[in-house]
C-alpha cells in the first residue's frame, strides 16, 4: 500500500509527487487519461517540424520552475510580423501603439491597480465578488482609452484570462500578476512543453488510463480508500490534483466535502478554451502572429516555411473557432482574414484540443471571478488531515493560473502532506 496516492498527472500532481518522492514518501500517481501532462499537450508534425502547443503555450518568466526542471530555455522567438484583426481586416499591430493605449499597455497598467475604497488582495483580503472591487471591464472603461481601444483591450483580457472582463475582479487579477514569482520574459521549450511533465514523472510510479471515481474513508475509518475502474486502492493520504470541474461534473466523488467546499467547486469553473493546429497545402511566407480583436479567432500564428497554423482561442472566441473547425469552408474563411496568404491553400489536416469538452479538464483554467479567491482557499484546505488538494484552481486570484501556479501549488500540497505525516 503506498503512503500517498496523487490523483492527476498534470503539472501540479507530478510536482507534488516528485516532492514527496524526494522526501522518501512511497507515492503512486493515478491519471485518468492515457497520457501525462493534464492541460499540457504538444503537437509534433509528422515531418519532424517544430513542436506546437495545443494546451499551455509559454513558459512565463526567467525564474519559472520549468527552467529548474528542464534547464534554461530559450526566449520565445519574436514574429517577423504582428497584426490585429478589427472589423474583419488585419492591420499591423504597430498601429495600435501610435499615441494611444494598446492592449498590452492597458494590461500592464491594470497590474498596478487596487480597488478604490475596496480590499487590496495583496493585504490578504478577498475582493472577488465585492461590490467595492471593480471588475476589469469597469476598470478599462475608466482607463482613459478610447471606445475602440477599450473594445480591443477587453478582447485582449478575455483571451489572456479565458473570461469575460465584466466577470473578472480587477484587484484580484492585479494581485495575481504582481505576486507572480516567475520573473520576466516569455520562453519556449523547443522540444515541446510536454517534456516538462515527462521530466517530473521520471522515477515516479505513474499509472495512466486509471480514473479514480470515489475517494472516502479507508477500512475501519483509517487511511483513505479510492475506487477506480480497475478496483480498490488504499493509502494513508491522498492528494486530489484534478480541476474542481471534474468533481462538479460527477466524474470524481470525494466523500465529506461539505456544503462550503461543494460551493467552491461550483465557483471555480474554468473558462472555455479551444486550440487547433491547421495543416495547409502551402507554407507561410513569414513568421507572423495575429490577435483577433473581433472576438472570433483568438490568437493565430504561423512560422516561416511551415504549413501549420496554430489557433489558440478562449471564452467566446473558443466557441467561434470550435464551430469553424467543423467546416473546411468556415475554417478557411477564418484563416484567410487573419493570414491572407492562406487563401491560396487548402486544408490538409486539423488537430484540435477542445478543453471544455475534455471531461478531465472541463475548460482552460480558473480566473478570479466573483467569489473565486475565497473559493480557491476553501478548495485548497485539507480535508480531515487525510485528503489534500492541489492545482492552479487553488491559487485563483493569488497567483497566475498557468504552469508556474500549478507547479508551486503542487509543491505546497506536498509540504502539507509531509507536515501531516509528522503528527
């Protein structure tokens, strides 16, 4: 019988298990999917071309733990051309910055905001859902930007946080950005971001394709019992490192959650996310990045000399791309607006990752909406000293919900398990 079972082999679960293994704790990881990585999923072209990411996209910051695990990674390459789609016309991104308020500048200013007369989350408060804490949408409206700039900024925020700006708490978003320890810059993993979970899993006992359906008290009220599709397992303690949406959808039952944690599960619903790699019969004339400010295509990118186009869309844009992906004509039309060179090509293949439809994710990630900061703390609280919780949802509104947030929270949960073992 393992001392600890970690449920979920995403970055949080594997980081937790790796820390426990370092401390000499007999640990087993169970993963419902047939692969590691959770919401990290890498696409590798058949001809050996550069890897593309269908899930987590970027290593954020020069102090990101990915550099510690994998070694120093190179800076993300700058595109040769950048465009913004507005009114279904693609224009150079540089035009947004001429004497105005480009969306990335508004986002930077937002990171320094605090609620006027409300609670500053950096002081330990919970502004989410507070009538005194402005939403990001309200903050943008008062930012001094023009209506067109506000509209573009709203879509930029929507694609960054996978949530409606009117449902995002501005102080919580600002606190998460300010308190992120990842450092500066954006980096890529040339061999594919899925090398990170693979490295974390080295030396661990991991069983994939084994969903856990129920977690409850062990025989005689001691330890923990887990029911899987392959049978029953017991352990001294368990770490639940799956998104709360898995519990909310009834795919995993955790006995004794109680009404407060059950409410937290419902609050921590992830935003919609849809990614696609479209392989064309022609190749890109230049490396380009496109932001669709119309809310239709999310972020679209291509690489010089390659036939693949990557689409990363969240919230309402995810629904648009999802619908377009079902029709070659609609998908071709979407691409032709963002990247006119694609109009002279045909679609040779489409690989998609529909995160909202994925039963083991339920969406992209959790954003700090109404009540989410309080819900995250409730979700992270250990249950009866036997069941612990980890993942990006547990740091909502207090840290960035991306790789670094998941990794750090997995390590945090491991330390809680180790401390409990001393008692």
